[in-house]
C-alpha cells in the first residue's frame, strides 16, 4: 500500500511540475496572441491614417496621383510616436479614373502594418470623388406627386413639395418646410398648405420622410452643354443639325444602341403628329412618330471619351454595351431647345456595372404614345429645362393611350414635374398603370463620363477592407 501511495504521489507531482513548467509558456503564448491582435488593430488604424493623409494631399494638390514625387508608387510613410518612436508604416497605391482627360475619381489603397509585427497587414481601399446624381432615384426641381401605385427604391429628392402616396425604401426629402398643394396634386381648391413631404405612403411612419433639407442647386447639377459640345468635338463624337448635313428636311436623329458597342444613326426626314396634353403646353400636336428615316452611319464611341453630342432632337432605343454620355441640345439657335424621345426599351448588355448611359436633353425627355406595353429603361436621364414624362393621350388612341408597366433602373433628374400616369376625375385614363423605379447602385461609384455631381464637396464615397 505504501508503495502504491508513493507511486501516486510521484505521478501527481510530475503532473503538477509539468503544469507549473507550462504556465510561463502559456502566458507567453497568450501575450503573443494579444500582441498580434493589438498589432492587427493598430495596422488598420495606420492604414486609415494613410487614407486620411491622401485625402488631405488631394485637397491641396487635386491632380497629383504620385504623392508629390513625380514617380510611380507605392508610396511608403512611417508612423512615429513621440515616446515609442517608429511604430509602423503605411504603403499607398494611387490610381485615377480619367474620362475625357478629366479625373472623375481617385482610388486610394492603403496597406498598414506595425514595426513589431510587419506581416500582420491590414488593407483599405477607398474611392474619393464628388457624389454624382446617380446616387438618387429622383432629383426634381419642382413640386411632385408620387401616386399610390409607385414603388421607389432609392433616395428621392425634390426642391419643391412632395406628395408621397407610394412605397419607398429610402429617404424622401424636400427642401420645403411647407408648400401650397393645389388640385393638380389632389388637394382642395384653390390650395392647401401642406408639410414638405406628406401623403398616404408608409415612409413617414418609418422615419423616411425628411424636410426641410438643403436645396440641391439644379443649376449646379445640370451639365455645361457648351463644354460638353466642345469635348465631343475634340475627343468624342459630334453631329451637327440634321438639316446641315445634306438633309434639308431633317427632323432629328434616331439612334439604335447595339450589343456590339456601336450605334446605328438614322436621319429622320418625316414625322407624324399625335394629339397630346401636358401641364406646360396644354393640348397640342406632338410631332413624335417617325414616318420616314434614312440610315446615315454606324458609329463606335471611343472608350477614352464616350461623349456624343447631337445638335438636334433625338429618338433613342436599343441595348447598350459600354459607358457613354449622350447629349441633345441646339446651341446654334438660342431660341430653340431640343427634346429626346425614348422610342423603345433602353437596356444594358451586361448587369455587372460595366455598362451605363447618361442621357441629357436640353429640354424634355419624353416617352411617346407608341411605346412598349411593358417598358424597361436603364440610364441616368436628365431633362435640363423641361421634364421627364409621358403626355396624356386620349382614348381614341386605344390601346396605346394606356400602357401596363414601366420599370426604370437608374436616375431621373428633371427640372419640372415628372409624370407618366394620368387620372381623369380620380380614374386612371392614360399612361403607365404600374411604375417601379430603382437607382442603379453599380453606377454610383463609376458613372458614365461627365455625369453631373449632386454635391460640390469631395468625399469618400466607398470604403472597404480587403482581406
């Protein structure tokens, strides 16, 4: 029995001594793990310091992508502490997105690490730019009414008042604290004083209605058409008035976007009229139906500057491959403003963000009478002086006066009230019965060339850690 007890004592003693001997190693290991975790946290802070430094650098030297060195990177900066001395460094890789010889955004990649654990690196990639209008589903410079059938996915802003009866999943903002809501917005005669945003939509209860907010300067977000014309003439593609290129009876151009990246251009020589109504013009004859046209040429937008300028009215449709900006304006005759007619569906060949369209009209962007029953539109649509919409057409144009569904993926920037559905005495009588709008998140980072900005201030518009 004594020998057995002695053996047990020796075994327990050996185990105890083993445990005692392992404690320093365990403590050391835990300390190293803690220090590594601390180093990883410090590394991302150092990487963030690199981003902040280059944002400061760009504020002082906006066109410098070489950190003041004049040579290619990466650019390494040490981080020191007054007491501890050198504690780590960050390495910067800088690249710019150049469109038409203009830098639209800067991509900053910063890799941070500590001196103690140089292999524990953290990498941050950010994009520094002025936010573009592509971050909004709508920007409207007028009062507006979004009906109960509307589904709006993305930020919605008006410099006027907003009646929001539809469904929205993002902020709806108005620059107005109150506004005079008239009968054309469903209010009592002659008008009612309403909050900046009101209506039957559920967004108010969800905290998605905000007013008054800062006005978005519509003059600032619209494009300098003269500058755009000059760029198209020097680096892009320019078309003079159709009547000045050998077609004395030219009425405008018809563009068909093609999946191979080219565009077929037709000159329209005869138009048919239809009887229409809108708030601005009242009842009028709208010359919007193509009766005769002649093929003019096939063009391929340049990848370095995909800007096209037409000194005439435009009709457009098709499937786009690439990123381009198309403008329609008459800068020869200041008394004439051009319009754009969305003659059919406008789609993208790919949905990965590599395709994008910014379409600019000097006045209106219109969906015509003879439009698809289920219409799809992809793009950023800018009506600088007029509005985006579809006129009211009478029932004698049956069944074309009523269309089923309109889906828009992108942004609508309209100087005047937007409307694609009409009611007569509270009953749907013309336009698209169902309408759904979604902003294109893939274009918020890298929109088509010279897409207007919604803010004058440069910001970090994308921040992500790369594993």
